[in-house]
């Protein structure tokens, strides 16, 4: 069985628009041959999504999701090419799934390009310091340390970027994979444009007198 590298999967995914797991499976099936893997994906109808990626998606829906008795709420805009598709059950279910995922997974960004450079620089600095402080990395060359840092940056993306996050209902695929699969099914370009997540009380500091009363109440209850 061929050893399928992450770079090979990435290259195939960029050329076909197919999901990460589909690309890995196709490469495994084709013994690592990219041309044959593309043929495998085309036969399965999964290589069509990439061809649609440049088409304008100006229709769509603003979906919502409310969770935990109104404690968490999400609004998300997902675009497609036609109003006909936007009114379809498949597209509407996709929007609901994405909104639900955002409520559960708390992404900070929609795509990697939205992450500010100063945020990336800080994460890279932290990752490098962590790698340097681990005894097992003491004598490793710089290029190995750099790979460790990049791996931790990818983990940061998986935790904070919506399209990179594992889908909460099926962690074997990312949100990007979910969208790509739906593009192949619906035959239209689909993009997640933006989202907003609300959490009740987030960012509000309790008044000092309320906090004092709460502590006193707890203390009295335990006496």
C-alpha cells in the first residue's frame, strides 16, 4: 500500500476540490498516482466541485440556530448560485448543520485568510517556545523544530477556523469537506461568507456587589 503524504493529499484536493478523506482514499486506491486518483474522483463525481469554485455565488440563506434554552445563538450566511437551490431541502439542511456546528465548536474565523498576521505571529512564537522547552526536542535541528511549529499552527487552525474544523456530527470530515461534498451533489458553487455567534452574558463583568452577595450566599449555604 502506498504511503500517502499530507502534501499529496493537499495537492490533489487543490486540483479537484474534493474532500480531504476522499482525496486520501483515492490516492491510496491508485497507489499514490495523482492522475489515476483524479480519475477515481471524477468517476465518483467528486472532482467537479473544484471547477465550480470560481463561479459567483450571490444567492443563498442566512440561517440561525439557538441552543441551550436561548443561551447560545448563531447567524450564518451561506451562499449559492441560484434561488432555486437556496430553497432546496439539501441546501437548507447544510445551512442548519453549519449553524449548529458554529454554536457547538466556537470558531473565531471563517477561513484561514481572515486570521490577522499578528495573531499568527503570536501563535508561532508560542509554538516555538513550547517546542524549545520540551526536553525531547533539545538536540533536534532547526528544520525539525520548524515542522513541529507548523504542525501546531495547523492545530490552531483546526481549533479556530470554521472551514478547518472537524464537523461535530462527523469528525472524519472538516466543514470544508462538508461544503465540497454538497457542491458535488447540488452542482453549484457554495461558500460560507460570514457568521456571528452570540453567548448570553459574554463579555459582561458582574457588578462587584452582585458578586459579593453571590459569594456570601454560597458561604451561608455551606455553613
